[in-house]
C-alpha cells in the first residue's frame, strides 16, 4: 500500500479508510481493522491519534476494490507499512463493512456518542462516553452483554469477552456518570441506543469492558 486517505468525512482527519494498491483506491473491511491500526493511520496522516473506529453508516459505502489484509499493529508504529499483515477472507467482506476512522485532530473528534476505553490495552478498560461536552463514565447498573457488544463493535475491537464493575476517582471526568443505555445488539455505535440518564458517580460501580 503506497498511499492512504480518509474520504467523505468532515475534514482530512475523518472519513472512510481507503488505501492505494495496484494502481487503484480500495476500501478496508471492518474485520481487518481495530483501534491500534486507526491510531497508526492517524499518526501517519499527521491527524493526532485514533479516537473512534466506525462503520459505513458514518461515512458511506465506497466502491471498487475491498482490501482484505488484516493490519496487526501494536499502536506505536509511525506508518501502516510497519505493521504486520495477514490475509482475511475477501468473501466475508462487502462495502457495507467499509471501515471509517475519526482522528483526534478532526472536527468530529469530540461529539456526543463517542466511546473510549481507559485501560492499559486498546480494547479493554473503563467505559467512557462523551455526552454534553464532557467525558462521562458509565455505571454498571442495567448494563448487559448486548450493550458491551455494541461498544466493542464501535471501537473496532471485535466481540466482547466480559464486563465488570470497578471504582474510579479520576479528576479528569465529570462527577456525573451515565446509565440506562438499552441496545438491541445490532447498532453500529452506542449513540444509536436509547438515551441514557445521568447519576452521581458515587452511587455504584463504574463499568469496565474487555473485548476480544
């Protein structure tokens, strides 16, 4: 892959991922991508770090080739070419599965419904949702594997392994947490689920998730 770009976003730092290979642009299958690859892509484009991996419902479906190489990055590389690659079944991919990325330097970087996991690994940690201009932790109350699977999918982290309660007193966050998300399980991102309500963070344990 000799070049890359983000297409159909609000700026050059958000959009559908497209790679130049064999003299043509092609999209990337979501099964081949995660937050570590997104962070490397954003760094290569001088767009900061990866904030979110999203589905084709955000930036539309592409056309032409679909590149089905899995990018196995540790997240610290400066270019995608430094990541190891393996092949994925092209037959399992379609343009409905075109992956998109939002980088931290994009105007879309902070908007309601974005999710991140604050842990030692890219795909595990305490769940935080950006709502009303503030990162808020999510309470364990009323949460299930269904909501967890949506979060893992939104972050490009595969399927959910488990979820559990934890305590946190980080000063970075609002004193209000959120609860009450209800998902069907098919949503591409948590913002498509029912609207949450805010509660005092001290009322119960905060939610943590481990994705596969």
